[in-house]
C-alpha cells in the first residue's frame, strides 16, 4: 500500500464519528503546509468540542525505513496535533515501537482500518475509558501553525464572505420553502376534503347540512 492511499484512508477515518471508531472531525485534509518552513502533516483533522478546537494529526508510513527516519524529526514531539497517530500497512510498525502518546492505525490490503493504539482504540471500551485515554495521550499542539494551515486552506475556497452570504441566503430560502411547503400541504388536504364532500353530496345531498358538514360529524360534535 502506497503513501497516497494511506493518507486518503486517513482523511476518511478522521471524519468518522466516534460511533464508527473515529474522532469525528468536521474538517480534514491531507498534505497541507503549516507555514513556508513548517511541518506538512500527511493528514490533519479538526473537531469542535464545546468551546475548544481539537486537532488530530496522522503520519502515513508505507515502509520501515520511512518510519525509522521519522524519529529524528523535531515536530514528532513538538508539532501540530493535540492527538497523533501513525497509519501504516498492518504490522509494519509494532505498538511497542511507538513514541510516547502516539497512536497507531493499521490498514489492510482491502483498505479496512483498525486502531491498535491511541485514544480512538478505547472508544469500544466505553465513554470513561475513552476520556481517560484522551487525557493521558494529549499533546500541547503548535496552535500558530494550525491556525496558519486553516487560514490557508480557507483561502482556497475563494471569497470567504461571498461564500458566507451564499450559505446564509441558502438557509433563508430553505426556511421559506419549508414554510411554503407546509402551507401547500395544508391547502391540498383541505381541497381533497372539499372534493370528497362534493362527490358525496352528489351521491346523496341529504348527507350534509347547510354548512357543508357531514351530518354524522355534526351528531358526534353534539354528543361530545
């Protein structure tokens, strides 16, 4: 399995919700610069947790040589990512070889992922165990680099304010269409009722009073 495939799988995993064994990131991308001379994470994701932004970095390793060379990079201990994982082909890296606090994700030939170390490996053990692992394996991330990366990524979508206005207008239209749809459904219901009454009155005019109400319904109203 090559490096590109691992990073693509990593981005998909970052977006998985906790219920599917992931971190539930709302933004995830691969191979983005964090400054002109900064770290380039193979994959990085961000999720919002209460009032905090949580970052998760994945480093893809397709060969043993690449993993062993990685130990000499300074941002493995002081870099981006509040939580950090390696993603590699199954058994390429052993859990006991991991740097402190790092997680590990195995990818098999079919592209299926298995988290074997790190906080996400504790999700299946329940909320308490998972939160204990989150506290134990937390890094102090380089927030300036992460902010640089996010701003750079956001700039690629074009005019941000124009996009923001388009989103707000789309929401207003959706609300307006929903209101109109409810009104049309109510109108359709009333017209179908009128049509039914018209058909019944043509068969038997004595079924309705002068207000066009079925006499059976009128009797039920009086009884109640």
